[in-house]
């Protein structure tokens, strides 16, 4: 378990060394099984990071994805994604045979077909589970230890997934009423009825955590830290909500009282209605935010640094009535961010946290971020043009920040500036040329160079920009149903000298800093 460390809160003093890294979710790794996983290609990617002088690997949330395949809408804030479990690693444990490891048929190596992949991966996991049970004595000790150490979330999650399967995949509020209300007698009956399925879901998590920890250890041994991602809100259709309804704005029958979103703005006249349940913060304060402390502790077992998505929601959040058709009728409500982060640091120690502080940020949000010295985010795509924000221009950075060329909700940097160049009514492309004093054809690399040269302690570049890809490699289109989170790269897209290009940048701009020679100290004897 991630040990708690108690101390009187002095204010966070975590300092981040100058470093560079790449943003790539494991689903985007190459491989023959239709989706990236935690097998050999993950290790090969870490080898590439090392050769390229990269010290950071940023990933999206690692949880089990639901409708829409978004890693930001997971069935659990604690569990791992079954689709990331490597069949090759299962073969190493003699849980699958060579005959089982047939590559997925008719797949596009640059795109995930989730409908096909989910069924294919599930069939392999079911075969592996059958063999696991036959040879259980070989795994019993490790498996029982895993289940015991993670019982606080694993028992509810495994039951939730088994019950969801038994109800045809429907949302938990439509299950047997005894399960909706978590009646103890009904729960006991269903637990007996679903015992094998519950066992199966625990087996899958056992495999995910073992495989992930191997990948993380491999990265750490090469001096590479992993940046994980924590969405501020949980999904409505999740084990977290079903098992802890008292902590969220939902009644016992599953009806949402209030939901999350953002207010109307320039981009959306009706705002964004996300539909996630909000937190009953006063209830959470009663036990000093225990649920949050467990969540952070669990994620810090998986990653080295945590990026908090939608950080502004910890200062104030947009509260929308549960039955509202749009986000227009919401209101701002204060959140106890200061109390929460004091509790996290008091119990877990000086843990490294990054704050995704994009969007409309108020002075109060900036104060919360700066009081705890959490590095904020700078997106280079947002820096150029008359109507853009000058705080994203490199000459305005502070050291304690993270600079990215783009983010997963944006187009690739190449596609973004190609569109800007074609737009005769926009001054974005003219501005970026003048700012960089660059008039050639590879604007993406020049932007990356500018990020590396900046004072920002951390530089993260999406893999799509490392490969200089166009809009076909975009990861997510906010508001678009389906067709997201599908992009993958292939090894033949990485040229033979690509790592040297980025190793050179890392050395040139001291990421990490070069060791300094000790100065000669004059003593009485030497004078």
C-alpha cells in the first residue's frame, strides 16, 4: 500500500527539475492485438524515451473505459483498463497458448476499432481466467495478497462489473432494486450467484496491476517518471457512485440532483453539460476527505506524478440542476480546495502534483494553485494571434509550469497551424512566424524547440507532434459522439535518427540540467 505520512502542513515545497517528456496513452502503442497494451511495445517505447533523452512519460487515466471509450469516463476511479492487459504477458505465465495469440483480424494499425477489440480482448481474458483457475495454486499467494491490499475498492468494483454484465450492461440504477439500494440480504444472494464472475474481474485487475507495475519499474530504472492523470469528476455509471452514493449528488434511487459542466462561453452559447455527479463536499469533510486520500494514494501506486484535470473545479464548480437540458441554468459554488489539498499533503507527504488550469481561470484559482506551488499548464497552440492569450507565449512563463505544444482535446499542432495558414482572416500563422522568426515548412519542430528553450521546468510534447502528424491523428473531438481515442502510431513512423533529434534538444536546453562543477573553495592553507 501507499504509506501515509503524517506531518504538520508547511506548504508544499516540491520542486520539479528541468525535464522533457512525451504524451502518449498506452492504447496508442503499436501491436498486433488491435490496441496498445502493457507488453513488449510499451517497453520498446520506454527504450525510445531513454534514447531520446526524455525523462517523463505522460498518460491519460488508466481506468476501465465505458460508453464512448473515453479514459475520462471510467467504471472506476481505482481499477485498471482490461483492454491494456497484454496477451503476450499472459502467454509468459502459461495462461494462453501460441494458438490463442492470433492477431486481431482486419485491423487498421493506426486506428482502434473498439467494438472488435473489446470482444477480442474479453475472449482472451476469459481463456486466461479458465487456465488461471486450473493452476490457481501457482498464483494463490500473490493473488490473495493483491485482493487483500486492494479490498476497499476491488470488492465493490468486481461486484459492480459482474452485476452490470448480469443485467445486460445497463446502468446500475436500472438493476434489481435490492442491488440499487445495496440491501445486504440481496447483495449476499447476488454475490453467491455471481461468484465466478466476481472472481474473473478480480483476476483481470490482478493481471493489469502486475503488468503495469512491471512497466513502471522498467521506466523508473531508466530514469523515466510517469505522469498519470486524475479526472476531477467520476462517471455516473461507476462503481464509485454505486458504492458511495452518500458522497455524491444523487439520491438512493440513482436520480441525479445536480451535475457538472461549464457555463456558456464564446465557444458554446449553452455551455457544456457533462452530466457527472458532483461531490457532497460537506459530507467528505467529516472524515477529512478519506475517499480522496484513498484515490490519490491508489494513483500514486501507479504513477510518479499526478496531473489533476479541471483543477479550477477545486476552487469553485459550475452546479447544474440534474434535470436541466443545458448548462445555462447553473451557478458557481465554492469548493474546499485548500482544505482538501492540506489533507492530502498532511497524510500522503510532499507528493508531486500538476494542475491543469486551462479555461477561464480566476485570481482565486490562481491563488489556490500558487499557494500549493502546483505547476500550471501552458499550451503553445493558444499563444498566437490577436484574440489569443499572451500568458501562453514563452517569454511570459515562470519556471514552475508545464508547457505543451497541444493537448488531447485539440487538433495536432501541424493541423492547427495548417488551418490557421489557410484562414485569410486570421493572423495566427503570421504571428507564430514572426515570434519564432521562422518562415520554413516545419513550424511544429520550431514550436517544440521554443518549448524546450523556455524557462518552464517541464516540457511535454504529444507523440503526434513528435511525428509531425496531421489531423488524422487527432485524439479527441469534444462534443463529438464516437470516433474518439482511436489513434495509434506504428514503429515505421519513427525514423532511424528521430531519437537523436530530441536527445540533441534535451542536451542543448539542459533537460535535465547538466551537473555543475564544484567551485574551488579557498582555505587558509591554500592562500
